[in-house]
C-alpha cells in the first residue's frame, strides 16, 4: 500500500494519490515418486490506483490477473512426462483508460480456457540454481469468451458472438534461475498458435534481496497477439 499527500503550501505542488498491489500464488502439487505427477497453481494479482487527473473514474487498475494452471503427467523417462494441461485466464475487475468511459476488460471479458496434450521436460542444472519445466503440446484447443458482447471484436471474436473455439499448438516454459544468492530471475513464456494467428506472452520477475526481510522486484511483461482488432491508425 502506498499513499502520497501534498500540503497546500508545498512549493512543488502535486496531486494526492493512493495505490495498492496484492499478489497471491497458491500451489498444490502431488508426486508419487513413481509414475504420476499432478501440479496445480492459482495466481491472483490486483493493483489499483486513484487518479486525480481522471475526471471519470475514481480508481483504475494497474495490474489484474486471475490464472489457474493444472497439469497431469505420466512419467515417460527420468525427465520427460506425457502431460495433459488445463490453463484458464481472466481478470477480476473492469479495466479503463483515463478520462474514457469505455470498459476495455471485465471479469470473464475476456476469459480463455486452453486444453493441451503433449510432453513436459523437467529442468534442473547448475546445482539446482536453474530449475523449471517446459511444456510442448502439438495439439491444443483454445476457447475464448467475452460476457460483454461489445468487446467481442476487440478480442478477435466474430461480431455478435460471445465466444470462439480454435485448434493449434502450444508451448509453455516456467523457469527460475538464481545467478547469485541475492538475485533471482523467474520467467514464464507462453505461446499458442493456430498457424493463422499467434499469442506470445513473456513474463519476467527480477528479485533483488538486500537482506533477509527486504527485497525489490522488477516486473517486465511484453505480449503479442495478432488475433485482436488492430487500431485504425496502425
């Protein structure tokens, strides 16, 4: 939570503002150390900020994520697993732009559900300083839905429809690397293609530990999606 307040006689002036970020990750994993592995992860992240310069909205989101990942694996070799993966993604609240009444996103607008069948490879190197997994799925089904019909074309859904289905291939990488005891890099690369459209997301979290209790994080998240409606001037 962060609050900034400027008194009326402050020589530089400024706008009072409030902001907050909440981030929760829940994991439930099962491994019988023989053939079966079942991994589950629920990610919830919401950031809000009030904007005095915005005359329409009192608060806007700075980040908004609701994502659940489930993987059921059957061991093929020491590091390879035959895997069935379910990936569901949405957000919690409405998304706005400053001084713009349009709703650009909302709960279940969009909502994506992806089923994929492929293989997982477990990564473990440099004395376990580098760990993670790769999910390679030549067959994947993706369902995209919007509760708000006016957002359909914005997210690549045909006009007048709430949802669409398509088939393609998927790749997911989740890797954590400790180059030193004080620095950690966590990265998630997700790619899905129908061979006529593609979605690529690359989430990077860099953590710097200054002491046992104090650390800093830098979050970088580029995303590409050529299936959504393009801006008229681009």
